[in-house]
């Protein structure tokens, strides 16, 4: 994710236990263990449907026969596509729904897939927000305003964003000053007003709007101050 959240691939994908068939399978037990991932999903879906049916018919305890979906069924194909995306980039729930809308599924099927992924921990907006905030503060030197905007663009709900930002320490000014100091030396050839305007603009674009001007002044003052020398006392 860049400052404007465009184009950069995220590398925060959750660990998804997808296992294909092993080449060294030699017996029936091993073969059963090495079934492709979509067979596991199909079995889980069938079990979930049987449980729902039991709950719907408690008096009889009967369970309607549900034919498992084939691997080429639209729902199975959509699950595979979503899993492939999650292996390379974490997605918010809204982003996952957007992926599923590209397939010929009704709303119930789409929400069923989302609910299964949520229950397995493959989708988690709160965890994604924490990961993105950590990256934004430690690697991108972003302030709260820029972080909140970036999370919103990823489809994370406002209440989740606010809760995640509340966990940040109250060090906005310190982080802004650290960033400003790293940029101030490169502005030494400019007049004071131009340097101040440029540095304050950089801070504002990083999401430090409320402290941008005062922090820029301090960083420029420090950069232009003469070096301090220790006092030497003669014996």
C-alpha cells in the first residue's frame, strides 16, 4: 500500500493450510489424507448443511440428503479463487465480498462462503487493521489521519478503525518530528519560508495535519542550529 493506497501489493496474507496430494502416497490412508483442499471444503459444507437440517427438524431428527457440490460448481470455483487471493494478500470482509460478486452466485451462497472464512479465521477485519496500522507507523511514518483513510479505503468499518487506532500510544507529535528531522537536512539550500512550506506539506500528506506546521518549524530550527561543543575545563 502506498501513501494513497494505490497499487502496492500487501504481504500480510494469513497462513492458510492448503495441501495438495502428495506424490509419495502409497496406501489408502495416505491417499485420504492427501485429498485436495476443495474436497475438505465440500465436506465441511455438507456437514454444516446436515447440522442446519437437524436443527430445522428436531422432532424427527431426520436429515435430508444433500448432494455435495462438485469441484466445478460455481460456489467451489469462487472459494478457490478467494483462497488464492488470500494466499498473496490479506482481504477485508468487504473486499472478499467484492471478489465473490464476480461469480455467478446468489447472495445466500456468497454469505455462506464469507461466514465459513470468518469462522476459520481467514477473514478478520480487526486483525487486518492491526497489521496495516503497524506497517503504517513503523515503515511508512504515517499519522492517524492517513492511517484512518487507508483503512477505510480497504473497506474496514469505521468502528473497527476507531477501536484499532485507540490502541496506538499517544506519540503522534514524536513520530511526526522524527519524520521531519529526516527530511529537514535535504532542504538546507532553500530559503526558510520555502523549506517550511515544503516540509509542512510533507507532514500533512503523511497524516500529521494538526501538528505539521509546528513540527516543521522545530525540525528546521534544529537543522540550522550550530553544532554544540562541550565545554573543556583546563586543570
